[in-house]
C-alpha cells in the first residue's frame, strides 16, 4: 500500500511557477521564507516533539510534490523510502551542508545522548546563516529569474541574524552565573553560541525518564551552584519532574521555544535570549 501511494504521488508531478519548498520543521521553513518572501510549509507541527511525530499520507504527498524538500537528517520521523525516491536536486539534508558548526562526539558523549543527534542546530545563529546561504544558492539554480530577489532577502536575513547574535552576546556577557540546566537536551547549540555552560539535563535521552539517582545529582548541583532556573519547552516536558525540582531544589521552570510556535526565526531567537537571561540573572 505504501509503495502504491508513493507511485501515485510521483505520477502527480511537481508544481510549476513559484518554487514549492517543503521542510520538516518550522525554523527551517522560517529561514526559507525569509529568502523567498513567501510562506513555506513544514511537516511537523511546532508544538509537537519531532521525535514522536508520525508521518501521514498527506505529508508524503506534499514532499513528493515539492520542488525542494529540506530535512535535518537527524531527530526526525523516519523518512526512509521518501528520501530515496526524491532525486538529489530536489532535496537538502541540512547536516550535510558544509560550514555548519556541528557538535563533536565528545560533547554528545558528555551528555549521554545518542550519537550525532544535533538537536536544534538552528539555535546557533551562525548555523542559521550558513543554512540560509546554501538554500539561497539552491533556489537560484531552480529559479534564476528571481535570483536578485533571493540575494536581497538573504542579505537582510543575514544582517538581522548577526544583529540578534550580537544582542545575545552582549546581554549574556555580564552574567556572573552562566550555568544552564534544561529539561530536554535541546539547547547545546544555543548555549555554545552565546558562551553559556550546559551544566545538566533532566531527561536522560529522548523519552528516557530521569532516575532517582540522576534527580538527586541535579538537586545537589542546583543548590551547590546556586542555579535559580531550569529551562524547558512544551514539546519536551514532564511536569512530574519539573514540580519535583521546584519543590526540592527551589528552582523556577522557565519555558523556552526552540521551534518558534507563533514567531519567525528572529523573533524566536530574541524571545529565547530574553527568557534565558531572565532565568540566569535571578
């Protein structure tokens, strides 16, 4: 049945005229939208964990109809079959883009997570710029008639992204305590980009609940280092353990947004910078 669906979608063909771009996650769609100046659809609802989202037939249909399908290549629903059926010129695997500042194995081992997960790599503004430049180049090849528009929009996006990074660096530079604890390991690119120290994670992996021993370790760490906030996101959070940490360690749970549920990329970055600063400066 699945093979039949794939064949039907392929027969349906591609759209013509405006370049039809489809991505797996909203932050990448936002970056593309900044370049094209038009709305770009995405597969995974931003309020849902991409680790547990289940693909629907409509998702496959949109991907096959797209002129360019963009996916991260890690931490997403299994795209086996879909990716192999799309020719190379119609797909972009983000983690293969040269110039990205990816986490090394040593950093991933340190946090006891699956190798090469690269969580939310777009939260490093430098990576967002690299991604934008690469996608803009691919769009020019598909749609050379609008190359000047893409280039102008890219310059604007790069300027805004560099400004937001400088905004964050300046804001965090005066902090005395830069130790960052999150519920889910979604923020290593953010903390590295802004000179913060990732001190701990509540969840021990995708969907792996913390053990009593791990929780005790975190409580002791929080008290010893005088940490006042633990950062979470609605996509990855279990209030059972959040309430326990609030009660036993006296921390505040501050919610961030790694996907920009109701914000574009620049707005999302500013929102997270301000929220993190508020939590760390208490």
